[in-house]
């Protein structure tokens, strides 16, 4: 399946403004304020690709780089913190939040992706991992840990490659098709078991009262929910320790952009259910009629209808 690069170093692929061209020349990620950290392994080339779209008419831009979710100085983290804790507090990296909480009447300690270092969680034997992408911990006015919540972030894995299209885009700012595709199957197979496992771990935490937040672009959000049988298989529940909050975080305005602008992201939809409903839906996915293999074999062997 053919596709196109939709966003390059933060800007629309078609954007030929000085801002966009400078970002490409400097290999700079506008969301981190540093060089893009995504490297194409074979060639050791800085990727710069934030989103792709399929060649089919009307296909949306699909974010493929998690860093794109952290636009506007990690606005997503502040949004989730406000939702989880019901109050607006400043975010600080790890233990730096303790003194800030005492001087500001409370604060959020952030752990993940360069914020606050790695939490020293016990190693688990066998498969499965405790680790989540982000932990947000609310501290009260004395600097004491009061509660926390956890966030998993998932964009889209890709198939094929966009190396030649990327090179053309960099050299001439021309958007050309390539073999890049969207690996929906890998996302569904990998992320759903992880959500169930991590949701169950967090449910046993006395201070995790809001469960797990799963943040992803709208197309991933829809595909994961559909893989679980749709919203009707995942009834809404109020927030609780066993919650899984599916959060669609994507482009919030489809109006045409002028060159030099970056499209804003925000929450499109949230669907809060429980880890038990996700597990139940995952273990009872819609099955085909019986004997589908037998019938396929007979058609191939004997030409039967």
C-alpha cells in the first residue's frame, strides 16, 4: 500500500516557509527544541517524519512519532493531570517537585522520557513489564505524595519505508509516494495485552485512584476500540482504580494552515471503562462461524462452493 509523508520536522510536508526549511536544515524537532531523535537504523539518517497518510482519497494524517504527542511543551501531560487530579498544578521533573510543592501549595512530579529519571521498579520474571511511559504524582502543600496516575502513549507503527520520499522532500520539498504503510495488526496485538496487564498492576496500588490513561491518535483509538468489539462491548464506567481511559489525542482543527504554522493537538474523545471489560472483550472477540478452515480447504482441494 502506497503512502505519503504528511508532516516533516513538525510542519506540513508541503510547507516551504522559512520556518519549515530551517527545521529541516537543522534537523530540529520543534516539539523538543533539539535535534530529532528518530534515526533510520540502516542509514543512520535523522528521520524527521512526524505523520504519514495513505494514498487513499480522504485518508487522515496519522501520527507515527510519539514525540509529536508532546507538542506545545507537553500539553498532553498537563491535560491528563488536570483530568486525573481535578486541579491545575505545575509539573516538575521528579524530586524537583518536592520543594516546588511546598512553595506553591502543591505540584505534580513527572517521571518519564527524560523527566525525573527512571523509577526503580522491581524486575519481573517472565514476560510482561510494570513500566509505563509516564507517571504523574500529585504532591500536597507539604511535599507529601498523595496520589498518582499512569499514562501509556501509542502512535502507529509503519511498514515499508519512506527513505527515498524523505530524501526527495528534504532536497526539493516535493511530496512523492512511497511504500510506507500502517501496521494496525502490530498495534492491536501488542498494546491490548499490555493495557490489561498494566491496568491490573495499577489497580493494586493504593495511591493510584484513576487507573491507566492510554493516549493515542484518533485512528489508533478507533482501531483499538473496534478490535475490542466497539464501544458497546466497553461500557462507560466512572473513574476508579481499575479504570482504563482511552484518550484520542489528535489534530483539533482541520482548517487549512498557512505556511510556517504547526497544527495544534488536543483531546478529541475520551472513553473510560475498566480493565475487566477490556479483558472480557479481548478474550471474546467476534469469532467466525465454525469450520471455516475445513470449508476453505474443501474449496481449494475440490472446487466446492
